[in-house]
């Protein structure tokens, strides 16, 4: 599919007003997206697990204006309170998706959004937030065009979400989601995420992600600044190739359920993401001493017990501890006894692989 396929065919029959609510989960990348081209096109392919507990719920109320305005018209509430500082981001998003949702200027919107995870936990809400908003907006078009297929709806929602925040396109549907063109997955696209089209072994069902909140609060570098630093980065090309290679390797790993090989790729991807930040100009260090304490303890525990627990990182200091359902008891006990002391006030979130966004 190309961008043209997502242009709206529906100009009439739009509702005069209404209200719609979607809940979209966050996701955790296994092979990381870091670096982008114009129009939110990823520089390399990525793959992620959908999360379940960490989610954004957005209610969009819309009312047709008498005459369409020149500007986008909306109010924005975050956790019940007006939040002016978010409005610029929403306006940019509206501008990017307007050609695909040409009715945007005909309405006044009230956007009310809240996160299931604590405010300023250092967990990025852009993926779940943009996914929930894209789904709400697309629901207006779908209402006027009931013939729109479910598959197309999902695909276009992912396409729109991507224009808000790249990783948001992986927060629509599925448990394992792949985004970004790569030769070993012919269905893959730079424009939207797809449900991983190959077999995934039962070892990965119900996979756990316990998120350790090492450092709450504002990140040192926003992801858009981070992506930009990959332009002219001395290791960029090799890194992009490596991501393609890791996706290819994951095919057999997912199919055979090889947890040792899975761990090797996932941890290497996390450290590579941070290595890219540490070697860009300007350079950044987003890990904290406690991030390293946790990583070292995970390595020690794995060596001693042979259990299949590993870590991954986002562009921040928090640690995602990943482990299979069959090992959840001892691993969670280890987390409580040895790792929570490195979190701010012991804060952590018990999450696991989920199945995607829901209309409420
Ligand atoms: O979606 P963005 O632009 O916030 O970028 C997210 C980048 C990482 O979270 C670091 C990696 C990923 O693939 O999710």
C-alpha cells in the first residue's frame, strides 16, 4: 500500500457530532527504531511486544462547526485538567494527518486523555497517546463509511498514529508487531505496523515485562532530538544494517522458541540504542548508576540460575525486565528481593504482552 491508499474517500455523511473512546497500550521494542527520514519514515525496521497494563485512554468529543475554520479547533485535557503545553504537539499531528482526514477543520474537538501509568514515571506516553488519538479520529470517518473493512481500519489507524509518533504505529493491534520495510518480511512497510506474520512459539505467550522505574521525570533528550542525531552519525549505516539482520535472526528464534538466542538479540539491541546515543554529537548518557546495577544483577542471576530473564531499555534510565510465563514466580521473587531497591521508592509496574487497542 502507498500513502495514496490512505486518502479519505468519504466527504459526505459525516456525523454532526458525537463522542468516541479508545484505550491504546504502550509497546516495548525488541529491535529498536532509532533514526528516521522525512515524514516519519523509519531509518531501520523494528519489532515490539504490545503491552497491556501501560495504556492511554482517550475520549474525543466532536461537534460540527457552522463553517469550517482556517485553523484546527480543539481543547485538550490531560488527567482532567487543561494542558496547554500539549497543544502544539496535537496541532502538528493534525497538520500531518489532515490530507488523510480532510474533515478535521470542520469540527471542534474536545480531547480528554489519561494514562494508566503514573504521571512523570519516565514512561513515554507518546506511543499509546498518539495511537489512541488516531483511533478516535479515524472512528469518525468509519462511522460515515461503514463499508470500511476492519483490516483497512487497523492499517490506516497505524498509518495515522505513525505520523504522530513513530513507535505509536506499533500500538494498534497484535501481540508482536513489526514496522519498517525489510527484505525478509515481504509484507513489511515503512508506513504502518503489521502483526508479525510468522509463527511465534508458545514460549513467548504471556511474556512478562516488569518495568523498573529507576528515574522518574523528564528525559535528558527527547526522542525526536535523538532520532535526528542519527543523521551523520558515524555508525548509522552499520546500525541500520544490524537491525535488518536481527529481524532476520528473530524469525527462527520466534519459531523455535529459542529463549537464549532471544535474550542475546534483545539485550544487544538495548545496549546498541544507548551506544548510539553515547556516540552521537552531542552525546548523551541516559542510563543511571541504578540502571547498571540492575543489568549486572540480572546477568549474575541468569548465570547462577539459568533462568531466561533479560532486560531492555527505552531512551531513558528505566529497565524493562522480560521473562517467560513459565518462570514468572522465581523471577518476580528475584526482582522483589534484589532489584526493587534500585528503583525510586521501589516503584515498578507489572506488565505483560497484550493484544492491542480497544474501543470502549
Ligand atoms: O516513537 P518515538 O519517536 O518516540 O521513538 C521511540 C524510540 C524508542 O522507543 C527508543 C525505540 C522504539 O523502537 O520504540
